[in-house]
């Protein structure tokens, strides 16, 4: 398996494991996951709250000013009777108390007068009997008005049972099993409940997190009967309706495990959707002041008449905004509002017909979105890398957010784009990217460790970015192999101390090695004063024969420059050897390249007949008289360079002589008139030698020496020696 394929497989497996975990977590939906989802829904409302409108809903607020005027809470019940009568006179369509009158009025005169001890007990009892009972006074006022009293659900059986003022009908299965039940209720005094037109629950949902009210129960059950909320009862009384209709999930004939789940409720002419448990998602807007009327103003005869436009035909909720009475709630908008405001906003929302809903398919859609987005992120990382995965993943995430926001604003749907995008872009993406980075860095460390000493930094970087170009384990490749050796090294080593000899080799081999690597060559090894190198492995190198020839020419020039600069200090120290010469042999052909050695220690190297031929060609440099000698295959592959045929030279280990060429210049030199003239004369000389015509060969040699530069003197000296030992041509 290729390196990149193996790396991508590991990233895919790890990414899918993380994706499985986060998808399973969403399916299990623990509290912290649902909290994040609900906070996302809160954000919708903060940016796009419910539009303001003039709806027939008002709050009569027992505020701080009212408490200052009429005394601390609880007020006497006859004061509340006055408040009820005043609202009735002003034309309120319904009066809903967000208050529970569970105990008799302690401030009723007939209760506290006997305790004053102003006379004998009998006289005081008689006086008390003639004083008014404020609870009865309040009950009389309630009986004459469209009043709805509240009750609160209790988790224990210490309370009572709410009064039933209206009936329930249901379309579909009985929804009682789907609605959370209560053990008992905290209810108002029987005399008050009996007088009231309606009775509704004031308890707000306890299922929402961190104290924020998002859903309000619209219907309650004790396991046997159904009871409306304060909001539903106020709307019923205001319309003069007598029955609630609850629709279940199977009302259209669809049966299933959730058949009894509530889908919507109808109060009179007002239908509205609910959760499966019969709750209303409250769509809040700002808690504006014009929604409130102070109870002190309603009770004041001088200001009461001016309130008629604000009260007439309105559904009036009575509650308190006083902080000391502990009925302050948090909303998704980040506001702290009186509990009565939640009821009022729920009633406004139903009257406006503007609803929020969480469809039953939402959880499944979000789980699928989590999984599919995670797969997309993993695939993008593998196919295009982490940066493009982040860009495309961000675009997908933006699309999910935009779609969810569009559905919220146009249809009131509550869909969560936060979890699918957040966990995939911050968990799956981070995990897959981190693993990919770790594996990539490990590959780079391996490449640097294995090839940093053989290849130029640019080639190492190419291998790091494209590790599949590295094929380990041995493969046959068409390559150009170079051997370089110092001429006359033995005399040089005899003239230098070991320390000076090491310094000399470092000064010579370092720039030559740099030149090899600069032309995409790979250094195989150093053998004393020799360098073995090759081209076209471990990565593909275009025109590798030409690059090797150019490198060889540059190496000769480097040595000439070092000699001219006395970089080795031979002349400075007066050594017999004043300069250094090198011989370079090149051969092009198929060879096996890969990691070779033992399981504990190996080198990236090349073997094969092409390597052996290259080594023998380098050894023949002296016999040819040239600094650079190449095989016929190399000369054919590196067209355009200046080559002079050296003839068929016998090489050690080869039964048949091999045709070699002296490399004397680059393509620019080869195209010049000087070399063209020399090439023609040289070709004529070689033809005469091959024909055995000594005289013609001598003439050709003379012509070549006349055309050749001084640096080719040794080449033609060797030709002169060969011509002299040629067999004498037989007479025609």
C-alpha cells in the first residue's frame, strides 16, 4: 500500500471513530447537549424577537408603587375585590390572577378583631360576627366578573385537586399518557374557586435549563383528568367558549409509538401547536412598558376612568413585578421579567398566530446532518487537505446556519445547526487534522533522516510533500550513475598528515557534493576520495542524463577554480603536487535502487550492471585522457552536449569493449563554430582509425590538435599513442 494511502486510511478510521462517538452522543442527547441546542434557539429569539403588535392583553402589575400605596403583600381581600370590580367596570374581557389564594385572609376584620382584647370575649365575638369577611367579599366580586384563578402543581400529595370549569375533547388517542402528571395541586380557597369562571395552572416548565423559561405547559394532568393552563383558561373565558380540543399525533389515522403525543390545542377559535407533552414554545419580544398598568392606578378613582382604553376588551393578567415577591423569570432574550409577563406573552402569541415549533423529525435530521457533515469533513481532509476542508466545511456550516435561520424566520421551526457544525469542525476536523499532521510530520522526519544526507534540501522538501514519489524496498529504474575519483590521490595522501588529508577531502568533496544536489542528484556514498551519485531516484528527474552531464562539467570547473585559488594550500606549503584533478564517469541504464543492508542498518543505494559500468568508465578516464567520460547510452540520452568519441575501450569485467565519449562541453559550447570544426576533424580521425589507415589517422590527429583547446591535449596524446601502435595497413 502506498504511503499516502496508508496515511489516509488511518486518518479516515480515526475520523470515523470520532464521528461515531459524537453522533452517538447526539442520539443519546445528554443534558449538556440539549442545553447547547436550547441556547442556540435562544440566539434566534435574541436576533429576531417576535414582532411587536397591539394585542388585547394587559398586565395589571402589583408593582413597588402599588405596594407603597396599599401596603405590603398580601393585601386584604376586599382590596382585591375592589381591584376586580374596577377592572370589570372598565370592560375587561377576562381577569386572570397569577396568584393563588390558598389561605384565608389573615387581615379580614372578623378574624383579627377578637384578638384585640378590647372587651370581654363574648362582646368581641359578637362584634366580629357583624364585621365583613373579606374572603366572601372577594368571592362576591369574583362571581360578578370573568375571573380565572390559578393553581400550582405539586410533586407530592399534600395539596388538593383543581376545580374543573371546562371540558376537554380530543381528536385521536387520549393524550393523558403523554402529559407529565402532578401528584396534587396548590389551589385557592373553595369559596373563591367556586365563584370563579375559570381555573388554570400557573406553573411554568421545569424541564428547561439554567432557569430560562422557554416552554410553558398548556395542559396539566393528575393521571385521570385534564386541566388547562392560566393562559388557555383566560383565552377560553374571554371568548365565552366551554370546551378545549386537544389533537393527538394519530388524529389523521397514523398510528405509532407516539400516537398519544399532543400536536396542537384549540381554545375556542384559536388553535396553536404544542410539543408532544402539551407545552407551548414561547416566542418572546421585549417586555415593553405599555403592556403594564399599575394596580395603584386601577384602584385610584381619580385615574381609573382614564384607563378604559387600555382595559376594555382586554385579557388582563394580574401579577407582581416586585423583586421582593420572588416571581422573576429569565427569558431567552436575556431579560428578567415577572412571571405574569410570561403568561401574557404566551396569550399574545396565540392571538397573533405566531408560533415556534420543534418538528418531530428534527432530532433525526440533526443526527443525520451530524453524520453526513462529519463524513464530508473527513473526505475533504483526505482529498484536499485541512485548509480546503476548513474552507468547504465552513461553507457547508454556513449553509446549515442560513437554512436553519430561514426556517425559523419564515416558518418558526426550531432546528439546531450548532451541534452538527460545532462537533464536526472542532472535534472531528481537529482530530483528523491533528492525526494527519502527526503522520505527515512523521513522514517528513523519516524522509529527512533517510535522505537529508543524500539529497539537496529542495529535493527533500519535494519528497516531504509527495512521499508517494518515494518507493522503498528496491525497484528497477532507468537511471544515470556517476562515479568521481581524485586523480593521483596516493601521492597527495603521502604528502599530507591524516588531519590535513581530512581537511583536504572536506574542502574538495563539499562543493562537489553541493553541485550534485543542486542538479537533483542523489549522493549514494563517499568512498575515500570518491563520490558515487545517481539521478532519477528516489524521485523522478526529467532529463536526468543531461543533468548528470551538466553536473560533471561544473564539478571540473569547481576543481579548476579551487586550484586557481590554492584552496588546498598546496602551493602555499610548497608541496610537490601543486594542483588536483578529478575523473568523472557517467553511465545511463536500468539499475535496482532501494533500501539495502540489514534490518537494523541500511542505506538507500543502487546496484546493477549499469553501476559497475559507470565505475569502470570512471577508471578509464586516464586511458581516454579526459576529465569526464560517458557511455554511449548517456551520450545518446543527453543530446546537445559536446561529446568526442573516444572509441571502443575495453573495460574490466566486460568481454566486449564499450564505446565511450569524452564530455568536453555544454550545449552552448557544442553549438559554437570552434567545436563544430573540431567535431568534424575528430570524426574523420576516428573513421581513419576504425579503417586502419594510419596515415589518414595521423593527418586527422594533426587537424584535431590544431583545432582543440589546450585542456584536450591529453585526449589527443592518448589518440597519438593508439595510432602509433595501430597495425600497418596492408598495401592495396
